[in-house]
C-alpha cells in the first residue's frame, strides 16, 4: 500500500468526493490513475482518503492511499493531474492502511478577514469551544457529533488565522465554529451564545449558526504513524505553482483596490 500527500486549490472543484456531472478533486485523481493504467474499475484497489473537503475548500496535505506499483511516484502522478492538484510526498504503508481511519488527527486553518473583530472576544469564544463537546448545533450531521476540539487564534494584519485540530470533524464543523467565533468577536452575539449552541436543545432558523464561506479554509495537516518522503522535484513544482497563484491573487487585489478607491460621488472635471 502507498499513501500520497495531495495539495490542491479547491476553488475549481465541487468538493473532494466524486459527484455526478460536476468536477471534483477525487475525479481528477481517479482520471490520472486511469491514464497511468493503475486501475480500470470504479475505484483504485485499496483506495481510501483522509477526508471529504467541501466545495471550495483547499488542502495542503490531503492524503489518499492505494495499492500501486513501486514506480508510481508523486512526479508520475503529477504528469496526469490538472494544474490545480499536486502530489508532493509519498509513504510506504501497511497492507491494511486506511487513510480515513488510521489518521491520528487532522488540522484545518481558516483565514478570517477580521479588521473590525475584537481579538479577545474571538479568543474567548474559541476557548469555550475547546475540549470535548456534542457539536450537534454546528453540523448538519445527525449522529457522531461528539468531538474533542483543540484550536488557537493568531492575528495576522487584517486577518485572524483560526487553526483547529481534532481526530475527526463532522460536516461543516470548522466553518460553523469560525462563523460563531466571528459573530462573538464582532459583537453580533454574546460570548454566552457558545454555551447555548453547545447545549442539548437544537437551534435552528435565525438563531442557528451558518457555515462561514469555504474558500478561506485549508486542510493543513493529517497525522499518521507512517513516514512520508518528500519528492523534492514534485514539491518544488507544487510550490512554484501555488506561489504563482498567490502573486496573481495579490495583483488582482491591488487592481480591485485601485478601482474601489477611484469610485466616488465627485464629479470629474472635463478635459
């Protein structure tokens, strides 16, 4: 069995897991493996994945495992993957390795635009969410909603960087935690709302907690009891691609700021 670390920009995809008639990250990986003649059936032999990220969510260390020939390297896989998906490390794993169930913990990071949020109120909200709780009001899941959550918040200019870690996450849990932290930090909700949300009574409608937008979220780390070897050439190519995307995004931001700054109600003088 071999496990691969996969990085991807989630914006072009409708999530990780395969769905009918829409592009997903899993489809891209399966298409690459078929092109390399690793399998022909519905899914690769022994296949498993660390998690099912939502539409728009990106990853640095999504992990997939398959039974594959020794020659299948991250570089070989990248030769058939689209430009938004990159394999960059691999590990030899036991025959019964499962990328979902053998994960010791997962870590997500959310970049929350927060120039008007009180950092201490946001941290107080997250502190109340840490530990083991039933998060049934912060996920659409109907079962398996008890989780032990660790996390921290760091200020980075106009952003709050929210890092959350757990052995597993219920659907939308990270994004709803961030949404609740933002509501408390902005003063839109009291810190006491956290206790209400963690209570036994269901909270729906306008009193509920909607998920924060998906695109600022990254699956950052997934820990296993196996050692991953970084394919330096594949990692260098992946870094170059994402660095280029970062520069392009910052440039677009400068252009948008320039346009916004130039739009006002003043009447321009004729030439």
